[in-house]
């Protein structure tokens, strides 16, 4: 009987640990998401809530078009008025190899200032080499605030 109870206790601890990890929001650093662009006119990549220090980004979405244009949208907030969200998006192939960055004006870094305690929409545009389009399998966002 003690062995069964001990086994159930270990199982319960494992379930709580795994379940708690799945429910927690992502922290800043590098987050990836997948979609397949092959044969499509456009494809999109979405992320849930990402936090970094005092900042939070939610509902992030990159839309990539066959012609090499890209658009971005998300909402951001911070508890400090002197913050800015910095993001470096890259596209990767089926092996996870980086094809290259999404840039705007040749710069791979996207920056948006925050408004203290106010959710603000962030819209931006960028571009990438259209020759990569049919090879794109996923995107990575490296973020900092």
C-alpha cells in the first residue's frame, strides 16, 4: 500500500510540474513557432504572451509574403515608461537552420517604446529574401526589453 501511495505521490508531483510549466507565459530570449510557407502566397507565425522584465508582448503575429515583404503586429505594455521592446526576427528551414533575418531598412533589429501601464498596438513592416520563401518552416524571435 505504501508503495502505491508513494508512486501516486511521485506521479502527482510530475503532473503538477509539467502542467505548471505549460501554463506559464514565455520569458524573453528566443521563442520559435512553426508554419509551412511552401506553395502558399503568404504564411503567418503567431506567439502567445512573452514577458521580459517589466515588459509584456502579446498576440504577436508575423505575416510573410512570397514577394519578400513582411508585416508584424502585437500589443505591448510595461510597468515602466522608459522601456522599449527590442526584437530580432529570423526565418529558419525544416532543419532549424537560419535562412536569414527579417529586416527593415537593412536593420535586423525592430524597436518600439512602451507606454507605462497602457497596452499599445505595435505595427511594423520588414522584408526578407523572397528566394527563401518555399524553404521557410519556422521563425524565431529574439527579444529584450
